[in-house]
C-alpha cells in the first residue's frame, strides 16, 4: 500500500513541499504520496491525530506549528531538542517521534550547493526567533571562528547566545553593535522580508567575498538581499535551496534513502 505523508501549516496553499516530495519519490522509486494540509490555528493536534488515524506515516510541520509539534512528540531527536521546534514527525506504534531538519538543510545548502566553507569563518545570524534557534546548533557544529547573533530585540539574541554557549564561540547583541565588524557569511533568519523590510545593517558588514543568505525566498531579491547587494555582498542566495535540503533530510529520516537535490532545485528554479 502507498505510504502517506503530508505537511501541516496555516496558511499552506502555496507550499512547494508536495511538489518536492513527489519529485523525490519518482527519483528514488519510493511508493508514497505527500499532500498539503491546512490545520486550523487552534486545531493542530487534532489534525495530526486525524492524519494518523487515516494511516499517515509521517508529516512535515511549518509555520506556525513547529513549537506545538515539539510539545506533541513522545520522542525527540537531539537536534530537535536543541532547536526547541519540530518540522518532521514520524508516526509508528501509536507514538510520535519528532526531528528538526531545518538547520541541517541550511548547512547542507551552504556547504554543498553554495560551496561555502563554514569552519574558521565569521558568521552573522540575524534574528532570534525559531528560525535562528534551529540554525544555531548545526552552524556551530561546523566550527566557525565566531558566530554573532544580532536581533532587533537585543535581549533575545543575548539569551539565545547564552543558551548555545557550550557549543562554540557565539555571542548576541543588537544591530547597532555590528558597526566596525565584518563577516564572511550573513544569514537572515528574521521574518522582516515578509513585510518587505530588512534589518538595519551597517556599511562594511560584508567582508570581501562574503555570502548574503536569506532563509526566505520569492520572485527577485528579498528586501534583505537587495540591501546586501547595495552594501557590496559578493554573493547572494535565497532560501529555496534550504527548503529543498530540509525536505531531502526529512525524506531520509522517513525512508532511509537520500534523494538527489540538485535536479529538484533546478526544476523549482525553472518553474
Ligand atoms: P520565526 O520562527 O520565523 O523566527 P519569530 O519567532 O516570530 O519567527 O521571530 C521573528 C524574528 O524576526 C525575530 O527575531 C524578530 O525580531 P524581534 O525578536 O525583535 O521581534 C525578527 N523581525 C521581525 N520583523 C522584523 C523587522 N521588521 N526588522 C527586524 N527584525 C524583524
């Protein structure tokens, strides 16, 4: 029987995940279907229960349910525990196992698709919400020389940096404190691009050859990437690669096979 998967979110209409997983399934010969499901804002847990009752084997979770998914799980991977959020659920024997593939997807996109080394580099992470939190563990695992978390609300960045201090050289602060510092990689994990806004970055924040990376994506430059271009970032990337890589990682969690991401990313870019 064909195994069933889905992604829960609200809104969910424009999700690319069904198309991505359909391409992965075709490519690997795995017998599965994957659909998008709108969960009511106050009905995430019930939606998950319904899907399990219908025979669902696993699910992805997107905005705004990742923290609630974390609380729903009977078992958590170490990276999900660190992230405090879950984007990948596996259902078996009446139990829910939670994982988080977002940070791994980001690091894989950076390291493989964008050939950007992280070891020994200076990294700036913008934002201190769920997206930033999920990225911190996997980024620190790659042994950067320094990782600075900067946020509109500086105290949240401080708190996040303290939480991850045991894993590497990380510190937090506000945007104003970035004056005079330069970074090899600047990752935007704020939701500012959604409102067409960009964090206020000072001149000189991009070191020569630096990559500006926005976890968001859309047609054309996001507000952050437009700013990065003006500030002289050598390279720009949006979050479409991260989306495909986190999906591949989830596919691997569920099926034990790792799909090739390059043709899928190329197909999405062409569409
Ligand atoms: P997510 O789970 O997507 O990270 P979140 O937890 O609501 O969402 O966090 C949103 C992040 O974007 C926060 O770091 C937020 O800054 P504050 O902590 O100061 O709220 C940041 N953010 C949202 N809009 C922003 C804007 N216009 N400029 C700068 N930062 C913004």
